[in-house]
C-alpha cells in the first residue's frame, strides 16, 4: 500500500493514522475528512468569504482553481503546476502534485508568490484560512527580549515582498501550533515541486483578527526556532525547535505508523506490533474513530477518567511504561517512589510533579465517588447587597459579544427578574460596541439607585470582555463599568478556588449541578454549543429554525445566571 498523508496527519493523533491504514478495521462508507472537524458550521462559510474577498481585492495576477474541486486530482495538480510555471501571483485552492517520496498529498487554501529565484523561476509560499484569531499583542517589559514586529500583507497586495510591519504584535505560536504544522506540510510539498523556497520558509495564516481594518495575511518563518519540545540531551529537559523540525519529526513518525498499520492482517502470530495505542485527548470528542478506540481502553483508564487537569500523551505513556494504566493503579501508586524515574521523561511539562500528584488525588476521589472536596472550614465570606445581579455574556465563534444576560435579585422584596440585551445578527466592531453600551447603560442605572448593588459572575471572562470593549473606544459608560467592576463585581469562581477542590474542575456546570443541585433546561448546555445555536439563529434556513435557536440561546443564558445565583446561595449555606 502506498502511504500518502494529508496535512492534518502530523497535527493530529497518530492513532487516527493507524486506523486509516489498518485494513483489518472496518471503515465507514465515507472517507473521513479531519479538516471538517475544525470547520463546523460557520467555518466553511468564513473560509469561502475570505477567499472571495481576496479574489475581489487582489491587484496582482490570480488563478482561482476552486472550480476544479470535483475534477480528478491529476487534473487539479496539472492546473496548479501550470499556474506556478506561469508565475501567477496568487493561486486559490491549488492541488499540489503528490510528493510520493515524502509521503505527502494536499491542497493549501492559497499559494502566494514570493521572491523569485536568481534564474527567474517563481517561488511560492502556503497560506491557510482559519476560523479563529491568529495574532496576539506582545507586551514587552524593560527586561524582556525584543520581539520582532509582525509582518503582514493585505488582500490587495498579498505577496510577502509587499509586507508591512505591525509593532507589538506577533503570530500566536503556542496556541496555534497545529495551524503552523499544517503549513509546514505544504512547505515541504512545495519544495518537492521545485517551487518552494527552502532558504526562506515563509507561510501565512488569515484569521478572524481585527487588529487592522481588514483581515490580513500574517507571515511567519517556519524555519525559525519557535516551539519548546522535550529533549533528553538538554539539561532543562527541552529545547526550542522550528515548526519545520517539529513537523518533520511528527510526519516521519506517522509515516512509520502507517507503514506498520498497512502490514496488519489480523493474525496475531505474524503481525507486527502497532506503534501506537489509544490515549484519550481533546480530539477524541469529535473523532470519527472514537467508537473504534473506546473499547480498547479499560473503563478505568487514567486518560479516560481524568478529564480535568488531564495528563498529556507523554505523561500517560510514561505512566503506562511503569505499569500504571487505571485510576485504581494511580490512586494506589507510591508517587514518591515513582518520581525519580517519571520526572526525567516529562521534563517538557512545567510543574510535572504537582500535575501527577493532582491526578492521583483526582483518581482517589473518583474511586470514592466524590466530586467536590472542601479545603477550608467555617462560613464562607461572600459580599452581600440589597440588589444582587448575576451576570453572564455569550459570544459568537468570532469572539463578539452578542448577548448580555442579567438576573436581578431584589433581596428586599424577594423578586427575581431576567433581563437580556442581544443582537441575533452578524456583528461587526461597531454593532458589538453599540450593544455593550446599551447593556452597560442599563446596569449603570441600577447601580445609581438608592440601594447597594453587587454583580456576581463566574470566572474572569466577563470582566476581561468589558476591559477589551472599553479599550477599543473611549465611551464613558464602558469606562465606568470597568471602574465599577474593580469593586462592585464578585467572581464566584475565585471564591470556589479558595475553598474547594473539584475532581472534574470547578466549572459552573459542575459546581451548580454537583454542589447546588441545579439542572439546565437544555440537554446539552455548553459554550461551544451556544456558538452553534447562535449561528443557526442568524443563518438558519427557515424563520422557525432561527426563532427556535434564538429561544434556545436565551434559555441557556438565563439558566447560566440562575445557576450562578444558586451557587451563590449554596456557598452562603456552607
């Protein structure tokens, strides 16, 4: 069997690669497309909108090959090659020729022409569109090392040779490493065609960022040291590697995984041992192979049962190498005796010892069927007021606040009223700010009454959103809200952290359910789900579908603030 891997292989769980090439596994009638897991709902729409906008604004030459999506791969590759031979400035959806020697196949969203070779041959750089933010602000103190300014190019002039600089900003590397590994795959494919630039391995990402007035191509050199990885040879236990080094290692390992998997026949006496076994990660929740992998795990497997503060793949593998597979084994392990052999293998993680001890504590609580453990004794001090307002916001997938929800609890007359401010439409920066001003103006009116007022929320997210919105404009009511939050807001999560330890964490859903006994009306409440409901509320196919999604979001938000109030009451009863 010929082993060809797409760009998502190196950035994904290697067990996926094994399953795809293991012919003893019954496959689904459709070919799994891992990229769809990232592009659920509005992601595909965002990508299409971005590519359409770039095609419309680009002033250079352009070849849009999206019309060949249903053509044979050889036809698409020939068209892409021809466009590169012609020196087109931008190629949209160019299917690169198969790199058989490198075991690679794939199609980047964009190929953008860079600086030509001395003989005039065009060189190209890969670009991907991602439905999340990819740029971050860099606050540099006096003692900090200087940070190179972000290099970016516009849709009108996307080539890196026309890039400008944005001081104080850079690409998010740590949180977006998977995006960059995907780009490294395309970089190696370009090099195999002769149209890549091995000396300047530039690649770009287009995200949902609004640091400028329009989306931009944010450039990064994939050959520059950027990510911290485990190393046995370094005294610190880690070393900085480039994205290309990281990709090459991960890709080569998955090629080995695929080769071994392709040799399996189902005969345990002659088959080679698989290189990987399932370990539960965040990918599993949406993985097409989960129903195949799940039965291979012990019901008490550490990676399966401990899903808050989870140990990473290397930590789990190290425990397994020492015979610790289940929470029962972990709960009974001699941690002090294990550490001398364990810690050298997980030096890539800061606080590895405390992470292991917390995992062992969670294992013991799971065995005892205990979810919350009180860390302190006596009454819990919680500020009171005549008017107690529970507060929660909802954001869209592009991180815009579209719903401000308040539960107004009048302690004097015992009434409770839900108040919401929302916009069920695609928000831009101006409309988001208009909604914020409307909601905060109402809050200011409550605070300026004759009675004392406290606002209760769960986590710092609401305050961070307020600060971010106030920082984008100079509206006095938003500035007032930031000032009031410093004294009038109460973060119940911080109080929980002071007094409790949770086996499944201390999230609102866990504490309100297991502690305060509250139940949400929705069968599947959650922030990510609410983003999908918002997308349906705005873009649903029918009026009825949109109305139903709006109602679902509003009920979810109302339940969130009621849950906050219930937790507040439960804490006061301790």
